[in-house]
């Protein structure tokens, strides 16, 4: 009877050891699964962190490509392409084909007496029955670019516009 009891105790001890090994293996597997399950959550968080940067880079790349295309189109077709920001932020591209463009630019906004916001180059005057008026250009529109070159300040913009217009045929 003692031998059977001893043998039963050994079997129970061996079973406990196996169960302990199984429990440890299961805990390790659960930890591995938890790590694997966490990967998509971490990846999604990292992707969200970088999404704005990627979107910004894509927009900048698109704008650079458009500017290059505008410059190439202007050179190939013999026009001056001016991109304006019109009412409500709408972008308007206007192709000037003769040297009498019919508008003047100046700085607008950002000052004590003008509209609030950052100063920008804008259409100061549109000549009656001039090319600009015929093409729909309005006083007050901001000038975004000339032949694909961004417009940021008055003097360089005036030089760029004058230099580009000088290459156009006379009206």
C-alpha cells in the first residue's frame, strides 16, 4: 500500500511539474500574443504621427511640380502665367499673351490701415479695357506666382513681372 501511495505521489508530483511547465509556456505565449496584438496599435499611432508630415511633403511636391510645369508652359508658349488668389481663396491662372498686361501690383494687408493679416503682393490697379480686365483680373486679388515662381515681396515680384512681360509681343 505504501508503494502504491509513493508511486501515486511521484505521479502527482510529475503531473504538477508538467502542469507548471505548461502554465509557464502558456504565459509566455500569451505575452507574445499581447506584443503581436500591440504592434498594429503602435504602428497606427506612429503612422498618425507621420501622416501630417507626409501630407505636407506631398502638397509641397505637388506645388513644386506645378510651378515647374507653369514655368515650362510659359517658356514654350510665349505667355506670362500669373496665378492669383481671388475671392474666397479661389486660385485663378491667367495667361497674358502681349506686353500690355493691364494691371499694376503693390503690397496690401498687414499694415495699420489695410485688412488684417500678413502683407502680400496684390493687384493695385486694373486698366479699363486692358488685357487683365478682359481676362477677368480684379483689383485686390493677391498674386501667388508669376511663371511658377512664388511671389513673396514687392520689388522682386515687380522685376520678375516686368522681365517676363518684356519678352512678350507688343499689344
